[in-house]
């Protein structure tokens, strides 16, 4: 019996030893499993953070590219040194061309939000009496000094109606002389015949064209010359300013009629503008006739050098020059045969008190 108890005790001790020996190994296995799981979780977290970072970086890169494209587009349109004026701006912008670094004041161009002033003006025969009253009335919106100030500021909000009153209203101003020739207008005739020019020649033409326009702001031919040389000199912004003026002044003439008959004759302030209009339409004048009481007729033929596609079937155009003729007769009576009555001294009675004492 005692031996059996001893054997049982030994077996129990062995079992306890076995259990004690197995427990650390199992604990190690569990700890290994836990650390492995923690490692997997950490790696998954790292990979997910890497993915997020890459996504953020790619997004920032793409947004950066978009910003660059937008900025460059704005720079092309509005940046300093830009050579064109955007006409689709949201509000009016005043642009000073950076390329114009001459000694003269820089021209200012006001760019409108919409180019409503480019709408074609209604073609109708002008009422010169009304235009005379409005351009001489200081309270009128068409008062000539107001229109002149707006024109000289290169204000592109000037409407076709304002250009029309500005052009026709000048005929009633005190300094208007329909046949006066500027001393600067023919100085550069030889240079203008050349197809290309040197820098010095361009500067010379520019100088005298501007002097001629200061003397006569409606010299359309000098405007055309100035636009040409400014483009040749790559002064594109200044060329656009003068081109804008030229187009609107010619448009003012064109709005006065159709030119196909005496009743629908175009009104011009200078006879030379007749030739400018003919050239604008792609013709060259071959003969000129005066029709009483105050009309000019220019016979024309198509200009072969004008390659623009236009209807060139007209044989001639009529121009109304009554007002220039009247103004010239008023201001130059010595050239029109008008006799001014002078007092006849012989027929006048002599006052005895005026006789010298004997």
C-alpha cells in the first residue's frame, strides 16, 4: 500500500514538472504570435500612410500644374509687356504698354468689358444744323471740347455716334480750314515709298507723322503711315491705338451715306478724305469731277494690289463738300473772288472842321 502511494506521488510530481516545463514554451509561442500581429499591423499602417502621402503629393502636383497654366495664361493677357489687349475682361482695365519707353508720355488705353462701341452705326444723312448746335453747346454731351478730350485720352468707350459728331462737328470749329496743309505732311514722302525702313528712318517718319497729327488731328493719311511704321518697329500697342482712331473716323464718314449717288453722298471735311475712303474700299481714283452746288465725284477702278475679297464693281463715288466749301469762302474771301466793299473816299462829304486852318 505504501509502495502504491509512493508511485502515485512520483507520477504526480512528474506531471507537475512536465506542466511547468511546457508553460514557458507556450508563453513564448503566444508572445511570438502577438509580436507578429503587431508587426503586421504596424507595416499595414505604414503602407497606408505612404499611400495617403503619395496621393496628397500627386494631388498637390496636379493642382500646382493647373495654377501654373492659369498664371501663364493671365500673364499672356494682362502681364507687363503684353502686346495685345484682351477684350474679354470682366471689368474695365487701364493698360500702360511696357514696351513704350520713349521720352513722350505713355498712351493710356481703357479696355472695355464689352466691345459694344464696335457695333455698326446706323447709316443716315446727317442733320448738320443739329450737329452744329450740339457741338457748340457746352451743356451738350456732344460738345466738341468734351469729345476731343475723350478722343485724346484714347478712351475706347467712345461710341460711333460720338465719333460721328466729333468728325462732323469739327467743320464748325473756329480753327477749321479745309484746304490748309501741314508743313510736316510731305517731309517724309520719299521714305514712305520704300518697302522697308531702317531704325533711323522709322524714327524720322514717326516724328513727322506725330507732328503733322498735332497740327491736324484728322489727317487720316498720316495716321495710316504712323500705324504702319509702329507695327514695323514692333510698337504694337501704340499701333493699335492709332489704328482704332483711324477705323472709327473712317466709320464716321461711312455712316453719312452710301456714296452711290448725290442724294446719298458721303460727307467729308477734307477733299483728301475722299481718296482715303476710296482706298479703304479697295479702289484707286482715276478721275475727279465737281458737281454744283457742292459735290465731288471720283471715278474709280479696282486696286490690283488690294488682295482682300471685296465687291469691287463700283464705277465711282459721290462726296458732299458743301460745308468745307462754305467755310473756305468765309475764311479766305481773297481766293474766291469775293469783293469787299471799301468806303469811297472821293464821294464822302468832307467835314469843314476836319480841314486844316489857313
